[in-house]
């Protein structure tokens, strides 16, 4: 665990240096009007700043998979230590570079790419040992049945609040709903989520007609609007 956090610190420092240099280069191009897209289309220029973002994708996979800790109190303490290390390094580099740096656990489109790259480097079997699907963990996920039984004082919600306070960026909370969940149940779980969490994203697969775009929770093998069988 100590080696893992030290390794994280060693990887973050040059990465942040590179990100800051790239940010400065892009800012200079914009300031000089060299960027062709902005130079041609921007009418009103405003001075603003952009933060550098470190997103801890796959943190649970690393702690509970690679390091071998269980998802219990001891494992969660290790997870918090890793987050604290990342935030500490980000804070120190922020002062050195003069750039605001935030550490988050949020959603990203690159998670599947990470598993593909790791599969090519370490083997697909190694990746499958630490993840049950084709992506790494992104924030915290609750299924609809689990969230229904929780309260604001439940251990799971307390853990979310603790992680959120440790991070200096955002924490992504996802509520996974089964395909075909009824509208009244969706409404109840959204109301429940809003009462015990600060923010969340409800996610449910909805069948869509690939021909006309019709969407419905009861959409079967054939679209009732255009009679197409191309359902995705």
C-alpha cells in the first residue's frame, strides 16, 4: 500500500508538469491568435482560467483488486489514504506551477480505452481479475434496490460523504436501474437519491428504434411507430 501511494506520487508529478506546459502552450496560441478555429470564429475574447483535472478512474479496482484489500473498513481506509495522497500531491504542485489542480472521481469516456490498453500490456485475464465488466470503476455505483434501503446515516452514504470531503473535486454517484423499470419506481428512487445524496446520475438502458428513433420502455421486437425490427 505504501509503495502504491509512492508510485502514484511519482507518476502524478511529471504528468502534472506536462499538463501545465500544454495548458501554457495552448494559452499562448490563443493569445497570439494563432489558433485558426478561435481566430476565425471568436468575436468577444474573455480572460479566464482552466483548472487541471486528475480523475481517479479505477481506484476501487486498484485497491480491492490489485492490492488485494476487501471492500470493508480496512480497505476503505486504504482507499482514503490513496485519495489523500493524490490531493496532497495536487495541492503542492498547484502552488509550484501556479495552476489550480483538482482531484476527482467522475465519469469519463476513456475508461474502456484504459482496459483495452491494460489488456494489451498485461493480458486480458489480468484485467478480468480486477473488473467484472469492460470498464474500470468511475465514482460510486448503487443499484436501485440497494439505494432504496439506504438512509442518510447508512454506512454507504457516510462513505460517499467522506470521499467527497477528501476530494477537492467532484464525486460521481451513479444509480443503476434495470432495463424496463417502471416510471413510478424511477420517480421514487430519484426522490430518494435527492434526499440522501448531494448529486447523482440515474442510468437505465432504454430500447430505441434504429429507424425512426422511437423510444419506449415497452418497446419489443418491432417498433409500433414504423414497424421496423431494427431495435437497439
